[in-house]
C-alpha cells in the first residue's frame, strides 16, 4: 500500500471521515467512508443552523474518525498524512474538523494537508474513474453552482457561476415553500415523479445567454407565484409544481452546459476522450443526470457522475484531494486558517448581483 490519508470533512451538516490510499497498480482505493448526517438536528428549523451544526460536529467527530479507522483496518500509526477541509463552509464546523485534523497530525508526527471543499468535489472523477487532466466539472450543490475547467492539481478556471442562488438552495427552498414532509432536493425529486412537468410554464433562467453563468432566484419566485395562484394546494398540484420546477432547472443546466462543452471542444480539440464530470449533492438527481447525458451525447463528450454516496458532502473526496496534494508535496502548516469563503479560482471576482450563498462559488 502506498500513502494512506485520513480525510475529515465538517464544512456544513455532515460529520465525515475516510481513509484513502492506492492499490498495487496505483489506482485510488477507498478503505472507509463514514458520514454522519445532522438532518434530524436541523429538521425543525427548515435549514442548517450554524451553532447547532458546530456543536453536533464536536460531539460526533471522535467517534466518526474512530469508525473510519476501524472500517479501514488501520491505525493512526499507519497513516502518512491527515487532510481536513479548511473551507469554504460554516466557520464553526470548519474549526472542529481542522483542529481535529491538526491535533491528530501533530500528536503522531504526520503531515497535514488543508483541502478546499470544492477541490474535493472537482477531483472526485479522478478518484472514481482515474481520468486524466484536463476536464470540465459542473459543481451543483446547496451552496455552489459553477462550471470549472480543471487543468491540473491546483489549476482551476471558473467559466460560470450563479449570480444569485445555488441550484441546491433553490431545490431546498422549493421543498420548504411547498411544505414537503421531507427536506431538500431529494423530496422535490420524489414528488416530481408523480407530476406533470408541463403544467406550469416556469422560466428557464439564462437560457440562450452567451455567458456561462446561472441564475435561479427568478425560478424560485416563479414557483411561489404559481403555487399562490392555485391555493389551496392539492397533492397533485404539489407534484406538478415539483415536476415543473425540476424540468425548468434541468433545461437551464443543459443549455449552460451545451455552451460550455462547445467552448471546451474548441479549446481542447485534440483530446482523445473529453470529459464532463458532475459533482455535488444535486448530481444525485436522476432527471438532471439524464439531461446532462443528452447534452454530452450530442457534444461527443463522456459524462462522469459519481456514485450517489460520493455526490453529497463526504470525506473520501477530501482524503483523495489530500492524497494528490501529499504526493505533490503540497503540505500545510499548523497555522493554516479556515476560510468561510474560498473560491477555487481566486483570479476572478464574485459577480455583481451574486447572492449570499453564491458568494462561495
């Protein structure tokens, strides 16, 4: 076994730890991947409460790390380094994970690697499919919606980002608006299966625009207006609204991605197998995956979508990003700070009109 990396992820409301290495042929190997969700703790509030999240991380982190080491059949003495998410995310949670990772590394004389949460998502297709640089990534989650060109480790270009809400946030708020019994995008997808996606004429934000940015605030508003127009909502109304919202979101994404793939093909015409990878929690949505598959098929591009357990926040992606950085000698000191906002491409400024959560993008 080559280098073994313990990864720790606490940027939002999942406490996660994972051990990742490589097999005898150099392929990435996930030896453990433990994720403890805080959904129950936040359910009554309709969203993540930062202080509750931080306290839950404190209570859970030791047990989660111990479980990850046990599942991997390894101990701290077998590790080469500890990697932890330093941002972007909720500061309280980031501090818990970072301090835990630094303490373990210091106590055992191990290297420490600070990882950008977005880099973890961006490198996931190399973990799962071993693809080569460069490739394109669509990152869609509760806090981020952006298109990234991944040229190499540490070399990322942001081609498009949301100017207001992230798509995952729009899914979450649609679920809350419609009073769904479960939280988030998974609930919207579930209800959409029984709905008519053509019943409500919702907008397709940014469709046809040459720029590669996204906007979902207007779509969210349109859902609220459509719901108010048919109050009181029957079960079929809710299903139709979910289906119509999901279809509009998928259409908007497909239009943005088709344009991004055209640019990618023009900039890299000689790639043997061009790749678009989709990452983040919204990547688990089957309808969105289908639309992306269609766009990629038309463009002659391979689509890579990670297994569902690696779509949302997890520590395997942090451990793998840490592995690549460790192998490249890109280590961090114990004074490496956490950062609530930490764009992968620091050469571009946030867009005028960007929203609160879009600021992380």
